[in-house]
């Protein structure tokens, strides 16, 4: 019997050296394949720890791709386990820019203080 993983367990394998994806309720370890993927590593890595069925099927991968995929199967999903709610990728990508917003507020406050100081000279 193959190993069964919960959605949470799968979601934890989301780093470039440790990338699992779900396709049709099966779990695939594609860590070593990222660099070799003809469609590029980022496109798969974007789905790391997630269900990539829709993305994989939409591309219309060849039979060779399907064979290759099979060789990377490490188990299946416990579909009764609690699903992981992921933030949309866009939100994750913009999170790093939040610091810039805070900086803008600090600069605005400083300008206000300096302006106020000169006006009252
Ligand atoms: C997140 C899931 C995936 C996406 C969105 C994706 C996307 C793509 C894209 C866009 C191409 C076309 C590259 C080109 O012709 O310029 C491609 C090709 C290919 N991909 Fe993926 N891929 C995914 C996962 C996988 C996985 C898991 C495997 C196998 C383990 C795989 C195997 C291949 C192969 C062999 C090709 C060459 C064309 C073919 O034989 O169909 N891909 N993929």
C-alpha cells in the first residue's frame, strides 16, 4: 500500500530543494526535476505543496511527460484531511513590498515635522 499524506504534510514540502505537488490526488516529489523541466522550474515551483492538477492538465503534457510524472510518485493524498488554505501567490509576492509603504509613512511624518519646524521659525 502506498503512503498517504495529509494536505498539511504535503504543503510543508514547498522549498526549491524539497518540492512536492499533487496531481489527481497523487503526491509527486519533483525536487530533483525542477531544473530539468522543459517548461522551467518556476512554473512548477509556484505550485509547490499544492494541487497542480489543473495547471498540469491545462498544458496538455505528452505521454512521455505522464510517464516521467509516474516515476516521481511517492504516495497519495488523504482526501479526508483538512485542506490547507493558501494565500494567492500575488499576495505573497507583494508582501515583501510592505516595508516600502511603512518607509513612505515615516518619510511623510519627518517632512511634516521639518516643515512645521521651519514654519514656526
Ligand atoms: C505545475 C505543474 C506544471 C506546469 C504548469 C507545467 C508546464 C509546462 C509547460 C508550459 C511546458 C511547455 C514548455 C515548452 O514547450 O516551452 C511543459 C513541458 C513539459 N513538462 Fe511540464 N509542467 C508542470 C509539471 C510537470 C511535471 C510534474 C512533469 C513531469 C514530472 C512535467 C514534464 C514536462 C515535460 C516532459 C515537458 C516537455 C513537453 C512534453 O513532453 O509534454 N511537467 N510543462
